[in-house]
């Protein structure tokens, strides 16, 4: 994935790049960006040596994007389903006085929340790795 943006600031080997939002951002409910703003800032590895104010091309590896999407969306979904099945099929025999559907909901949402904590911990460690960062490939001006 290629993005065109303007370097806002640099710090060591990294730069903050202001990238215009795409049409896909309009329906986003993640809340990571402010909807009234026309651009978002990303941290990128400054391989091209760009300086503040320069227009640059930022490349995001498709593998990194796909891996991040699977972790953020796929793992919590699998955890929700797994927790619901475990709650209804396995733990309902141990909690005989409780409705199996309620156990299914409790265990499903419980694993769902735990998976979000795991994803958050992963993102904190991945944020420190340069191979997961977008890269400024070239200066356009």
C-alpha cells in the first residue's frame, strides 16, 4: 500500500507524516482519528531522509497490514466463538444451576475481552519494531 503525505516532524530515524484520509475512513467507528480532520498522522521509518514540509511516498507492507488486520479483527472473533462454545458445552455441566446460554455469553465475552488485552500487548511490542512500521520510500518534491 502506498500513501502520499507531508512530513510534519522528524525524530532520529522516524518521521511523523500527515496522510489524507481515504473514503474508507468515513464509515470507521474505531475512534482513532478525529472525523473533522482531513488527514491523519502516522509514524514512519525515514529511509529516504525526508525533512519537515517535504511531500513523500510512504509504503506499508501488505503482509504487515494483513497480519495486523487478522490480529485486531480475527483473534477477538475467534475468542468470542470459542468462549461461547466452551461456556455452553463444557462449563454448563459444572454449573448445573445456571442457564447454559448465560454461561455461553459470560465465557464468550470474557475470552473476547481477554483477547483484546492480548492484542493490545502485542501492539505495544510491535510498535517498537521497525519492520512493522510504514517506510518513507521517496521524496516527491
